[in-house]
């Protein structure tokens, strides 16, 4: 006996002596393949299962599909538009001869869900990293060796059993993520929006369509500067940079908490022509905060000043030309003796260094005559006195110049560069000479 198999030797029929019996185990030669290799989170996708019988004679079989949380599957003979989605399903595998194949196509639906960590607040639910979801396929077959194909009577021959397993998972990130998004204002009310997309899919994808929706901004022109990027295949790890021209809408004001967020909608297409819709929120809070402050100060009795630097990088102790542009078009003064707020309007200013990061020189104090001219440029010299990234700059203080309002401070809305890079001296050249006695 050997593994439930019995062998008999009939010495009457076989006169020659039997030295031994060589048993060749019949291992299954079947295989199971799943395509595609991965699933896109949050989408409905077809999954093609291909069963190869190899050299085996398949009598019957069963296919079992099981999904993890967040995935649902539907049987191959059911309509994906129906409500028959479920966490698992089972269906029969037809008979198949040697070197045969059976192709079955089902649909898998992925939905976003919160993990225990996200429900407890230990991890953000809206981050780039998504929870991996898995669909597992198991095939149970009853089969005979290919040599039984010519045997006419198989009722008394028990079949062997085999189990095959395969799985497909979702990506741990969306197909595309936003690596960088920033706004570059230019002109009076125009802004250039730049979005850098990062591809996370193992196979190349192309962008078939895109649409950007920015509240309180309208397209500056009808020209799409990204036309040459359509149908361009993007491999894993590559980046695609898109630019959009917008202008500020007249309907401005502070954004509400429930107001629509800036969104980029892209239609992705894989190598088989399958399309996927993806919506990505854009972080443009700095732009909207700046627009809101601009609107707020447009109706206030104050001045707006912009500081610019001749260079955003320099050595410690090296002079840097700084310029303040003072805009006082919205400033009005009304006193008991002066009913006209624009008549004889003079302002006294003073440049103040902040927290010992800078020393200033030049014309750092003076008087601005705003009776007829409301825009003034103030040039002075700033010297960084410590190395590092300096995020604080000299401030501008403004008072009314007349004696009646001399103690009244004017509201100043200041805008500064992001940072100044102050570099230390690496070496210093000097000339030494003998001193005369």
C-alpha cells in the first residue's frame, strides 16, 4: 500500500519475478491567472480570471471569490449595474480537457472606508496612503491524469483533488497624487496655478481629459497651455506638471467652511483603453487667504505695503536693497477741522528692524505726501547679521503727520517675501602690512 493505492502481483500471470514498483506522483499542472495586476481604489473594474488545465483532465470544479473590507464582487453572469454586489460569491468551473483554458470575467467594486485607526483619530482618513484591499480567488478542481483521456469507463476511478489560489490587491495610493500645488500672482488680478502630479501605478497611464474647478477664479483665456500633454504615457514615479491661467472674479469675499474646495478632475486611461475618473483636492489656502485679506483691506481705512528684495540670498553683513511699495488709495482722514479726508494728507513713516535679524540704513524715516499721490516707493538698505533662513523682515510703521493726528497709528497691511537665505562666510581675504613704529 502507498497513500491509499494498492498494488497486486499475480505470479501466475507474470512468470518473471517483480523486483519493485515505481510510482510517479501525478502533481496537478493547472494554473490560475488574474488580470489586471492591481485595482484602482474607489472604482469599479473588470477582473479577468484565466484557468489553464495544463496536462490534466478536469472533471468539475468550483470557483470561490472572497473580498476584504471595502471590496465587493459580482458573479460573471450577472449585470454590474444591478444590486447583486456582495462580499463573496461561488460559481461552477466547467469541464476542461488537457491543454484547455477557461476565461471568466467578473467585476470588482472598491469603496473607501475608515479603518479602526482612522475612526479613533490615530490616522487621517483623507491622506494619500490608502488601506490595501484584497480579492482572493480559490479554485477547487477534481481531475484525472491525461492518460485517462482514452479510458472509456471512468466511473470506478476516483478523481484527484487540487486547490489553486490567486489574489489581486488595490494600490496603497491613488493612481495619481498631487505632489505640489502653488499659485503665482502676476499683473493686477491674474494668477498662474501650477499643479504637479505624481504617478503611482506600476503600468503607464495617460491623462485623457482634465478639468480644474477653482471657486472665485475664472479662466483668464480660452487657450489650454497643456494641450501637448494629452495622451502622454506616464510611468510609475514620473511627474506631470500642469499650468492654468486664471483671473480673480469680481464676486470675492471670505470663503465659507462649506464652500466648494479647489478640485482637479482628471480622466485616466490605461493601455487597454479603460478610463478612470479621479478627483484631487488642491491646497490653495494661501492664495485664498491673500485674496480675502486684499478684499478686506480694500474697504478699510488703511494702507497696503509690499516689501521686495533685490536678492533672496546673500552673505552675512552684505548689503541688500529693500523696497517698500506703499499703496494708500483707500486711506482717508476725517477730523473736526478737516471735512475732506483727501486734503493735506501727509504720513510719517519709520522702518523698524525686527528681532536683531537685520540692521537698516539709508532713508529709514520720512514723510509721504498722499494728498495727490497715493503710491510711494521707499528704498533703503538692509544688512542680515546672522546666518540661516530669515523669515522676518524690517517692519514699516506709519502715523499721521499733522499734529492733531500725530499719535494715531495708520493700519498697515504688510506683505513680505517667504524667506531670505543668509549665508556664512566660508573664507575671507585680507591684506596684512607692517605697522610703522
